[in-house]
């Protein structure tokens, strides 16, 4: 799922915006409890949000996406001290049906900031210890390949410890994608 913001809104990767969005997602996660919609992974980019969600049917998807979009827009407005519309249009959804599609989507979402960094596009992997994107749910992800040196987001970023995402319940998001191998946190998604 992708949510794009309107032109003229400052970068969403600012610390205050990331903090506010993460808090909104965390409150939504706690409130949602055992509902039929779950935000499993996300990544905040300069002008859009990528997310992987689970929904038990089209009605749950529609209601859940409306909730995520509203929480996201209100959080952005609070952080930027503004009022008015935030989102460009409706959300874009792509349904994932195979373990390979889910693995590719998780990799793309959690490592997406690297794809947008021009100099990293030339390489398929980062050298040395890698830093997880602090504007994503990467720090709560348990599917990283073991033995790869990484640095979690710095505490100075001011992000909370409690997860802002829900644990996946579907087989594809819990186990299925792992059949294709765990993820390397040093990968740069997309063509080299």
C-alpha cells in the first residue's frame, strides 16, 4: 500500500514527523487489538508512505486503510503545525499472493530509503555495518539474516521502543516468505 502526500508538504523524514506518525501507528495498533486489519511493516519516505498490511476481506481492508490514512494525515499535520489536506489522492494497493512477492515487498519497503539515495543505486549491497532506517519498522522486523553487522537507529532519534506495527497473522507474512531466504539488511533494493 502507498500513500502519497500533496506537493508543498515538507519532507516526511524529519524526526518530528517520524515520531508523530509512529506514535499514531502505535496508538492505532493498541486500539485495533484483535481486529481484522493489521499494519505489519512501513517505511516513511520524503513524500510518501509504503506499508504492508493484512486484511481479512475487502471490507476490513477499506476500513483499515481509511484508519491508517486518517492517522497518518493527522500526525503529519500535528508534527508540521499545519491544517488541511495532506494526502494527494486515495491509496494505491497491490495484493500479494506468493511467498516471493511477499519477500520482495518486505525487502522493498524496509530498505526503500536506500533506493532513493542516488549514490547507493550503483551498488547492490552496503559495505560494513549497516544502519536500519529509523523512518521504518525495520527495527521490529525479525527476518534479518543472522551474522550481518548492523546498527539499529540511534536512541537520539527519540523513537519509542514499543512496536508501532502488529505481528503478522497470515502464513505468507509470518512464514511463507522465509522459504525464499531471510533478508540482508545491507541490500539495496531495485536494479543496480
